[in-house]
């Protein structure tokens, strides 16, 4: 295979990595596996343009993107629209999509798995046409991200500290709003504190990420209006990987989900794969089964034959 790897030097672990040495190591790993590979290390501001330019090339068999969850989400969106197979090197804080793909979370080990990997047809979600590989959310999560981004931080530890402070702020001031939704023709109205829509349902007894990227449907989760103690209990269950055992969580699934916010009278936000974004009164969420080609480990459950050099 002929591959190009693009690494976001501003993303997570890469900030403290000798990227020249890392690029040389990745090049050697893929070359030894019989592949041709180009390495590019760019800034976060340059990442989108580099991805789009690379995915327009007709001489490549796949790209590999390295960075945090935001970088991987952007790469998946471009790869989905162009049909380019995508491999992932997780260099962020949570690396949720990499966990779904059963990839090593060590940046030095992931390339070894990808170089011996296989290409599968994975699923991707969209919110009003914008791709997401992990989740769309609003309410508690969006408010926490908004609070977190009001703090300054430059390191992974700083981000964790800011997230903790933001979580405490949300516990003391939980949101409360009304939604109307339609899931595959089932219409309902609810009063909620949180909405989360995932690219395939979240797994059990894990962090909030999907166990399978090929199941072919959205996960849809809501929590009713919560008091500060209720938010604290939910936050604890999320951290323990037991959020689905929390009795306030309601779960549904479907292929098409339309959300409407009937009483919006001010600016509201959502979070798409960790990025805080403005949101309108109506949002159309869809699953696109098998439309994202992914380079994954050859021993991943459901994987096909190993890719040929």
C-alpha cells in the first residue's frame, strides 16, 4: 500500500514528542511491513487543509491521521466524503474512537498494528451533514465544555484540572430544557438535562465509547432534569464506566433521529466529538453504515484479510 501519515504536532502527546524521531520510526515500521509511506507533521491550524489536500490524491491507498479526538474526527469527516481509508494514531487525552477500534493507545505501538492491519467498512454519524465518529451531545456535556474552555490550560494535566473545575460548575448549575424528537418514526417530547447521540451504542462497563463501529445504528441517551446531587451521581457513574446502570438514563437506538427545541430563546451549544459548536432549533442526526473505510488491526473482531503491501 501507498500511505500518507499526517500528524498534528499540537495534539496531546505529540506536544512533548520528538516528532522527527517519531516520524522516522513510523516510516521504518511501515517500510518493514512492505508499504510505501510519506510522513507530514503539521500544526493544528494546518491540519484540515493537509487532510483535504491529501485525500484528493489518486495515488494513495490510505491515510493515517495522528492527534487528539478533534483531529481524528476532522480526518474521518474528510475521509468519509472522499472515500479514502483512514488509520488512526491516538495522541489525545481520551482517544475514544481509537478505543472503539481496539487500537493501542500508545503512539509508538499503534503504527505497528496499523502496518499489519486490514481495511474494514465502518459506520459514521452526521449532525446536519457534519460528521462525527464518537458523539453529538448537549445539555450537561456542552455546558461543561463551555465552562472548561473559559479556563486557560496548555498541558494534558491542565486540561484535566480545567475539566474537573468545569464539572463542579455544572453540578452546581445543571441545565434544564425541553426537546421534541423523532426516532425512526417514533415521536416524543421530554424535559431533560442531557442528550447524547453516539455513532453506534456505547458499550457496557466501559468509558463512554462504542464497542462496535459496524453495528449500523445510533445510540440515543437522555437524562431528565437533575438536581446537583443527581448530576454528581451521574458524573461518578460516568467516571466509573457505569453510566448505563444509572436509573435516570433512558436509552433508544435508530437510524434517523430528528431533534427539535421548541422553547429556544437564546444561543445554545452542542458538542460534536469534543468541539463546542453553536446549534439551531432543529438538528438532523443520521448513521451512515459502512461508509467510512478504516485501517484497523488484523486481529480486530470482524476484520477481514490483512492488507497487501
